[in-house]
């Protein structure tokens, strides 16, 4: 004997909508605020050099290495006025005692910004970046 069975319908389940399940029903709107003016110049400038004070209460400054930091911005304010913004550290000026070295460090920092690479930067006692390595 052969048994033939009638096709069965899938069991009805309670349908839960995305909003009831806690999932967003619409794509989120991006709130992107530009840091550039219509001309393309950055609106976020580095701090005034006169306002920088790296001295502690005792008047002693110390050199430091900033490891695994992202460079978020590079600012060229002239031949001897190059600044980089390190994530979690803030704006730091590049040592411009040697123009070739300062230019090379700004290229390394720009490369790090463009490719989202981390850097290792040495800040001297004077509060200037005098070494930078990109990884």
C-alpha cells in the first residue's frame, strides 16, 4: 500500500514587526558637520603658541613619548609653523630647527592622517615634536 499525504501548510506564527523587535524601521540620518568653510579652509586652528604652558607646578617640564596615537589633523601655518593634532593629546608643534626634518615630519603626519595609521611621536622638554614614526 502506498501512502500519499496531502501537502501541509506551514504553521502560522505570530508576525513580529521590526519596530516591535527593537530594530530600527528607518535608516538613521547622518549628522555630519563639516570642519571646513565653503572655501575649503579648516575652521579648527591650533592653539596660540603663547597660550601653551607645559610646565608643572614645580616649573619642571619633561620629555614624553606618545605611542599608538592617531594624527587627526595637520596644520601648516608657514615655513616654521607646523602643528599636528594627536588623538588624546591635542595640538603639538613640530620642531622647526631643521626645516628639512620639519618638512619630512609633516609628510609623515599627513600620510598617517590620509591612511588612518598610528604614530609614535617624541615630545621634547620644550613641548615640540622632534621625532615621529608612522606604523
